[in-house]
C-alpha cells in the first residue's frame, strides 16, 4: 500500500511496489485526497519502487504537468538503480528533478 504524508506544504507520495498501470488508480485516489486549493508541491519517494513501466512514466509526467499548471511541481527522490536507468533512458529523469533522498527533495522547495 502506498503512503501519503505531509511535510509542511509538501506532499510526499511513497508508492509501494512497481509503478505500473494497475497501481495508477490507487495513486490518483491518494492524490485526490489532498486538500483542495493551494500550490501542489509533491515529492514521489521511489525508495520502495523497484520498477516503473510506461504507464508509470506517463503518470509521473502528467502529475508534474498538472502541478506546474497550478504553480507547483513534482520532485522524485530515492530512486533505485533500475528505475534511475529507466528514467534516464526515457528522458523522464530530465523532465522531473531527481534527488538522492527525501531530505534533499524537501529542501529543494525552500
């Protein structure tokens, strides 16, 4: 089960397991449970995500795009070696900022 935590104005989403098409609906439901209004600052913590498929990559890009339209942004942190390669090869990693750990990702919003 994925976790959604608040760290001040930043929402941290930690998917548990592969980020595939079947996980997207649950993640979208968690994002929808965020308080309405305000600027969406989101960190996707991939520390428990061993794999990302095409649907997961599209979801990350769409979440970043919708956040940017509302004045916010998405950051990614704690990316494993395989996911890092996937993000690099698909250029998603150059579209969404990545950080080594959650502390660095949270600090990027200050």
